[in-house]
């Protein structure tokens, strides 16, 4: 099975940790569905923190979300990957930077090519998959708010207290890498999410040609619903409102399924998030169906450390099972269509 996972931030990294366990031969991945090719398509609009500083200082794409995916897909998540995530707590110029971001910056300067730097880093970490930026263009986000104001920059959009009416990417005509479009064309499963709606998910779909290629793909296309709302960009949003925002920006529904959590949130977790004005995203099944995707509910919330995040192993198995069933169903329909009218297959 060929899988393309689209997103950004920590949500995509959580998903990739589960999917990578299914990459490889029959011998090393057990009885579960196998992935022959895993591709991550990652947003590159970050302009805050370490990534933003490196972007401004070196004129490169922001490395942070790419680094998270590299670490998530690494063969061995022990010392080397911990080193890539190490963040300097002191030092003039170093404070706040992660070693992985600096490594990608150095390789980009040595090779003169950010995508090549990502590929070389993938080899160093023995990554089980491939990682492509959504675009190699120097892009920024702009949001039109419901009060008519325009806000620029991912970090400002993420924190806005005013509802977002429309998101744009500048320049609007940026193009994806050809390898990204090829991966989408060849995919058996395409996922979007989990992740911040306006700053991790939609920026990928605003890159020219990506939505068109997803729409005409024969892959199983699955939206993974966020567990929580976000106090800035999606405060009070239901799952259907997340999906509707995607439809409004892309112009059509892209998904066959919406995978959603139905495990109850522990009271302590609800209280912790309520302090930050966040809450579990309401699963409004009928409105989701009306938008096009078939909702699939499962206990996907992991509560081990008090942080609301998906159980990556359970989620990845569910996604692959859905993709397998979709492929079997479509193959069956094709086989029936090839039979001549009036003839029945003999036993």
C-alpha cells in the first residue's frame, strides 16, 4: 500500500509514528497491512520561534515541522533523534534553537537545496519514508477576519481571537514539488490531519494543483478529526465546521471518510484544556455526512500523560484497514463491470 500523509505540526508527527511501524516487508511488520511507500507532505509557512529566526537569517524554508517528521519517521528514536530534538536553553544566538533545525540549515547552505538537505538528513536518520515540503516557494499566510481586518503570518493567525473568514497563501501561484504530485497520483491512501486547521492543514491545500490531484485520485481519502478546538483559530468549532472550512477553501469535498474519536475525555484533561479556553471538538455526525465524508468513530484518544493526542498505533491500523476495504470494494465493482450482461460467473 502506498500512503501519503498531509499536514504539519505535532499532529502529523504523531500519525507518522504509527504508520512507520507498517513500512517494510512481511517479515518485519507482522500481520497488519503493509506500506510499501510512505510519503509525508508538510506545510512550510512557519515564521515564529527557531524556524522563523532561521528563515529570516538564512532565507530558507522553515525547518521545524520537517524536523518533527524526520524524527517521527526515524528507524531508531533513541539518542540520535533525541539529539535532533535537543533545544538549547542558553547561549547568545543559540537559545531557543533545536539542533535538528541547525543541522538542516547547515545542510541547506552546503547543498544550496532545502529538499536535498531533507533527503540527506533522512539518510542520516534512516527514515522509513520520504518527506516533501508542500512547496519550495517562500510562502506566507494571510487571513481575512470576520471583522474585515487582514492578519499576516502563521503565528499571528494562530492566536487570533476574531473568527477567520478566509485564508490565503502568498504568493498564490506557488507550485508543489513534482514528486509530491506523483506520490498523490500513485497513492492507495491519502490522509489529512490531525493538526491546526488554518496553520497546518489548509496551507497544504492552498498550494496549486494539490487539491486537484487529491480530488481525482482513486485512493481512499481520509480526514482525521482534531481531538480539541484551539483557543485562537478554531475556538468553538465542531468537526463539521472544520470540514466545511476545507470545502469553502477548496471548492469541494475531498474525503471519503472522516475518522473521529469517540472515547470520553477524563475530567482532569477537560479541566486542564478549559483553562486555555480549549474543549473537545463536538462530533456532529449528520452534518459531517451532509458534507460528504462517511464518519468513522473509534476510541482514538490517548490519555497516558494528560495531553490530548491520538493513539498513533490504533489510528494507523484503522486508516490502513479503511484503505484496504475501499480498494477491495472498488476492485469488486470493476470486476462486476467487466462481466458481460446476461452472463453469470459459474462456480
